[in-house]
C-alpha cells in the first residue's frame, strides 16, 4: 500500500473489433480494431476473415497494421509457405490512446488500429539476437500505470506551457487538513519470484494548486510537502514549490516490500 498526503493521477480498459465493408478484390479491404487496454493482442485468421473476407487470400508479407497513420510492428505466426491461412494469427503490442500531454485522450477511450494489405515491406516484430558468447539472461522490467481521472483542473494562460492541454485530469486533491492520507493498494505478483536484488521504482506525479506566501522578506516556506510510505514504512519526503506538474521517483529495495 502506498500512502501520501498529496498525489496526482493514473487506468486502462478492453478490446473491440469492428470491420470495414467487404471488398470483392482478392487480398484487399481492411479491419477496424478498437483497443482500450495496453497489452499484447492477437487476431486469428478465422476472426479476421469473418469480418473482412477479402483478406482471405493474402501473402503474410503484405499484411500491415497502422494506428493514426503510422505502421505498428506485428508478428504473423502459423502461416504456411508465406500465405496467411487458416492456422495463422496476427500479434501486436497494443497501447492506450494517449492525449497530447495526458495519459488518456480526453475525447476517446479507444485506440484504433487498421489491419489491411498492400505490397511492399511492412513493420515486423523481431526477436533480438543475444550477443555472441553471452549466457546472461535479459533483465525483466514490468511497468504498471495506475491512474484515475476524477478531478478536472482548468489551467489559465499563465500556468500553461507550450503543448499543455487547458484541462488537466487528476486523481485526487490532497491537503494538510485531510483526516486520512491518500492510500492506494496495488499488487505486484511478479516480485514474489524475483531475486533479492530486485527493486521497485515508483514514479509519482503531482501538480500544486496553492502556494505559501513569505513569512518574512527572506523567509519562504516550501509550498508542498508529501510524506510517502509503502507497506507502512517511510519511503521518503517530497518537497517542491509552484503550481506546475512535477514528477518524483522513489526506488525501494526488495527488503522493504513487506
């Protein structure tokens, strides 16, 4: 459990697949795919062809996946003799639709992918090659993004920076007068099998909405002070001034996880 006196926001969602109208020409047309959660996705041949029969006669190399006009690397497994057939499926890493400067897009909860076909070279996922003579295994890094958009703050022109959105969503408003600190319970099951040298790196995002005036001409208290605990143990104190968004990193060794 992470507890703090002030904190700003961080959630994910599901998948919906729709189809564009069928086209008579072989290996043509497209499938419209909507994704709400970040993760690894797969669509098999039967599902794709049921929505767009014109993609039933395609070479695997001709298939392409795009999102917002950019190609997304895919992996095509189970194809035979270079043809996308009944045992094949398409895999890719889907992402949440982000806003220009926010984690979630303010206008749509879904990220759209278009599966189509055209001749040429297309983006593919490739397994990295291990360095020659190296027996070391790769370090596993897992990221979990936690956010709830519950509180809308509208910035004025003086607070906005180039590229900022005027409407900023935050998780919760925290003050020194709160009867209970903000608390978040989360589960990281992968850590149970990790070695003693593993660490938990947490990044906390805040935005100040107040400031403390000077008590004397040369005495200015810190505007914001946040005390953070994890599993009831102190994890550090965060201090900053001003009303801009600020990000703070906290690293904890595995010995502090319980």
